[in-house]
C-alpha cells in the first residue's frame, strides 16, 4: 500500500532560524495535506496542495508540491515559539480512498 | 459549528474492563475516521466509515476492538477486554468525501480521548 515518509522526525530550531520538513511518497499523489498538532492537542488542518509544482504560502509557512506529485515540503522562516508542535503530511494516491499520514516532524524551538 | 465532539476526554480503567469511546462528527460530513496515536507508533488509522458503512477496518488491532456507526451523527469505538498496551490517545475525525473525486477532503479532528489502562 501507499506509504508517506517524513523527514526529519525531530527538528530542534533556534528561534529566528528557518527550517524545512520533507514528505515523500512511494506513489503519485492526487493531493497532499499538511496538519499541525500542538503539544497535548489534536491535528489541525493547515493546507491542501493539488497541482503539480504548486506553491502556497501562509505567512511564514511555505508549502510546495513536487512536479512529480510524489513529494512535498514545508518551509518555515524566522521560527517562533508558536511554531512548536508536530507537523504531519497526509497524501492520497490516485486510486486510494483514504489519506495516508506521515509519521510527523516534531519541532522544538530554543528561545 | 461545534466541531467533532468526543467523549470522554479522559478515561482511566483497569485491565480487562470494557471501554467505549464516543464520537459525534460534524453535521453534513459523510466520512468518519478513528485513529490511535502513541509515541511508538504515531498516528494510526483504525477504521474508516463512509455513509455510516465501514469501508476499511484493516487497522483495527484485533478482535478486542470494534466500531459502529448506527447513524450519521454518532459512532463508537469499543475495546473489550482492555489491556495496558491499548493506552493511547484515540482521535475521531470527520470529512466530506465523494466518489466523484472531490478533492476537498479536509479531515477535522476531535480533541481526542486519552485512555490509560492500568
């Protein structure tokens, strides 16, 4: 079945620095979603990408969908303490009816 | 809209006891998902319902787990008998998804039930 892999598993960032987390699929995806889970909270939808090469921005967050629709990235600039949490990508294959979630990247921020 | 509602929010029980987790999806959504989250295994999909019908229960760990969705506004996940290794956070999520291939399928998660089996 389809698998969605995320790297890195953990990201320790100095406040103010940038970082990127990556998501890779073994198969072509029809779409990819990103979720954020704060410590002690539940996953909350951030964004969905559908088109090949699509780039979307939300303030300091930049999301990209690869040309082959097999990978995606989330780039955060000028990291703040509010960015702490686990970021999940979730993708659905062209012939799948369900999303497959990656293992997540857990981000901690050093003030 | 109140979002996805789960109850109880916390449950502590003893090994061997029956545990029932409840979920009320967002009105109008036709898909419901039960997930389990642990540090070791991450977020695991247990079962997926579409229009109240179980579509995929391949993630259900074993026969001790069962899930029902008697109507569009209510679902339960039951563990009987419970074991310490069942301790986890259980999330219910709902979405709208159509067989026509609609891509707007954002999953809305409930706050979760934190289960501890002693």
